[in-house]
């Protein structure tokens, strides 16, 4: 049988209990019975990535031992609950590396980005080994270290921005044929691997940034020419607004790639904005499904459009946004002024989100969710910008976005809602 690929991504809350693993097992079995090859991409156990971040901070102060034991104990208890091999055996290499890295950080009192990436990758590696062990007792599934198949380009960044190439790597190498051949050699219909992590061209572990597991799943789906990619999460899909903030928010059962990308980049945290691009180029559908109710229809994202005229489909908000205001009376008809300004952002590896301009003012926003921003980088940026014009940093702020189709055509209709901002 010539089987086609399907990629399933499960977030931290969807892989952290016996019942969630039983759900994953049932979903995989059904896909295989329908003639698919299945690639499962998993995040770290719920809450572990945050604990690993805290562990790094505590290690620099030589106060890490209690949290290190807590992280190990949580995985030990998970193995016991699943009745599989003890964590001390199954995760011996990961436990050893955790111990060595935290000891090293405590002795040095500091931690380079390369070391942070190595330590943070252990969350995904430990979870997938546990899940792979439990699933392997019930089906034919092969564990894969994603760093063997997912490579990033080694960027040339300024010294103080070098950490971004390790903690928020974005340039993935085109390697679809290599990925397909690697998996075909294993002669299995089901694989489990990690999201969020990859290797660079120096064979060093790197991270894909927050929400990176979505990037992993969709990139691999595109590389394998999958029939679809499914994001299994703890919510039913994408909504007209955040249902936690607005009880009347409605589930969006279908979205075009562009609408989903806009929603994701505007603050809807169900998806990483970048993951849409990999699939849209090859017209591969993306499905958001609810782990708690696998039979319930979620949100389907594809290239089809539903022509319902101009409409607002959703309202999205995002916080932790910085606004940079640039003023100069000399920018009017000054050749190359904008080029000089934006070269500063390029120099510091900072991506701009939104731009507004007038005759003497430029205002841009920087999104800390999709771009790794730290105070030192922003300080260097502001220092360079101040040599060109009067630069002012405002924030963190929040942004409210209206997302839909041909909204400009109905501005007179939706105008009254902007009155809400007056208050």
C-alpha cells in the first residue's frame, strides 16, 4: 500500500497524562487504519519548559538543587503512573545532562545561549521518550531525534544578538527529500519526535522560539508533502475572540490561510504565525482539533475562500508589544532616511511588526512573542536610532486587531465601535 503522510502535533497539556496518551494512541491507530503514515510531534510535559527556564536562573545563583530534583521527580512519577520502565533507566542520559549543565552554570555563574538551548531541549526529549515507551507497548512506533532531520542555517548576527540564532532560530534548511528518506529507512508506519528543537549547521542544538512545536509540525508536514497537518490542543479551535475573555465568542470552523495568519500574528495563541507559510505554499490543509473531544469538528485552514462579502471575522489582542516612535523634521523629502532607520533594525536582528508614517514621524511596533527581545538589545537599537533622529521607546503596550475580509469597504459601518477606545 502506498501510504500518504499525516502529521499530528500535540501540545504540553495534550501529552501529560495517561488519558491523553490513550487519546493519542487511538488517533494514531485510526489514521494508520485509513492508510496513512503518521508522524507525531510533541511538546514538553505541561509546565516543564517554564521550570527549565527557572532552573537556569536559579543555577546562576547556585540555588538550583531543589528545582532540579522536582523536575526529575515529576518525570519519575509520570513513568510510574504509566507503568513503564523507571525514569532513572529510560531518561538516564537526559537526567545526567541536566545535572551536569546546572552544575556547570552554577560554577560559572552565567550561561551562554548554546547552553540554554541544550538544557531547554531536554523537556521535549524526555517527554517523547516516555510517550514513545508507553505507545511502543501498544503499537509499532519509532522514536526519532528531530535534530537528525531538522536543520537550521547558522546565521551571521551581531555579537549581542547571537543568542537569537540559538534561542529563536528561524532559517530552516530545505531538506524534504532527506527527511522522507530518513523516515522511509526505518520501515515503520508511525513515528514520534520532538517539537521546538533542531540542529544548526555546526551540529549544535537550537530552539525555534516560543510556539516552536507548531513550526516543527508544519515544516515537516510540508517537507513530507503530507495530506494534512493536525494541531491537537486544549481548545476546540480558533474563535471570533478569546473565549476566556468573551463568553459569546464563536468557533470559526473554516479560515483561509491569510485569515489564520493574521489572527495568529494578531494575538491568537492557538497557532504560531510562521507555521501557516510552510503549508500555504503547498496548499496542505491545517486542522486545529480538541484533544478532549476528538470527534468534534475544529477549525480547518486551507486555500479555499468563502465569499460572504466584507466582514469582520474576529477580534484579537496581544500584549507585551513595544512601540518605537521616531521623529525628525529633516525626514521630509530626505533621500535614504527610511533606509538608514530600518538598517538599524536589521543590524540588531529585530523584526518590525506594524508601521505608521507621517511627514515627520515614523511609528513601529515590535512583537516580543515572535521576536526575542531583551533590554540590552533594545538599548543598543535606541542608541543607534538616536544618532539619526529623536527616538522614544514606549511599552510594553497592548494591540487590538480586527481581522476579516475587505474591512476597508465597511469602515463607515464599523466606525462606531472605535468609540470604545475613547473611554
